[in-house]
C-alpha cells in the first residue's frame, strides 16, 4: 500500500504555528493547487488542500512562508473525525507533510517594508535569541520562532569541503 502525495501551490493565508503541551511545533496551512483543466466557462479552477507539518519544518514554514508563497509539499494523506459543536460527526482530510519546499526566494515578494526594501533584506536582526513559547496548550496564542540567517551577509559562493558532506 502506498500513501504518497506531492503538491505545488500557493498558500491561501499565513501558516498558523502552534505548540503541543509537550513543546512540539505544529504548523497548519492551506495551499491552492490549480487543476490541469478548465471549467465550462474556460476558467481554471483550484483545489484548496489542508496541510499539517511538524517540528523544525513547522517553525521554518511559519517563519519563511506567507499568504501567496509558492510551496512544494510532500507527504501523506491522513483522515480523521471529531464531534462538532452541534453533536454531528465532522470528517477531516489533511496532507501530513514530511517536507515543505520554499519555491521562491524571500526577496521576490511584492511586499515591501516602510524603507522600500524587500522583507528579509537589509540590516541583520539585532536580537539573536529565538522568540517562541513552549508548553502552551493548543488553543493559546503562540509566537513564531525567529532565527538569524547565517548566510544573509555572504557575498559569494559558500565553500563546502567533501568532509562537510554527510554522504
């Protein structure tokens, strides 16, 4: 039996990052994936697919992707159900992502900060301490972890020797 999914699409809104009570990061997001055919009016339609990603990939997804970002998702389909507030059974289908690929550079965003620079460029952040809350219940507000990019100010290719490679 095989349960494998590969998707490429754009996020419909910013990812929602939360932490389990034991401190494990989880991000939930939806991507719009264009269908390969047009409807009767000649318009392209899209499917809106709910995705969940865990641990470090969840933090990276929440930090680097936002509404409109192009992303590749690889994972598996997982179904579930719960009892809704009205007492009726609600069925869910999610893609549990093993990998989320960021398919656009951060500077390609059309959003700009007040100084006119693309987000992610310019001066490095002064605070190198990550900001996030652990051990929060799933329904409380959490904060996205922010780490400095160690390659942000690099001016050329990054030197890597064969000894640095794990294979």
